[in-house]
């Protein structure tokens, strides 16, 4: 189990453990990039805890002070979930070789 409140983790570690921790705890304790926030933190696919379902872009900006509102809104607007499928499929296929 990750100790989010005492350690910083890289993107891959967070992604690999996304279902083992609350997204709100990741948001409060880790320094995240906009892509990770849009793909995971704000995605209802990963919001399995009630606390996570209340996360919106205002809450993101409250805890991720390095991210600007315009940057986040642009990333949300331009996000295409199909890009994730392609990336995940490629990663999966490379492991099978």
C-alpha cells in the first residue's frame, strides 16, 4: 500500500496503484501534471470512492497550486479518451513480445 502522506511517487507508480488509494488523497499529497489529472483524477472511470466523486476542477486547483485554471480547462477540452486506449494497448502489446 502506498503511503501518500509521507512519500512522493512517480506517475507510473500512482497509475499502477490507482484503484488501491483514494484519488482525493493523491490530489492532496502528490504533485501531479495536468495530463494525469485529466486522465485519472477527473475521470469517472477511476472515481470509485464517494470522496473521489466530488472532485471537480476547482478542487484540483485548490490542491495543485502549480496548475493554472486555463491550462486545466484547455487540457479538459482537448482530452480524447481514445488516446488512452491506444497508449494502454501499445504498452500491453509490448509486454507480450
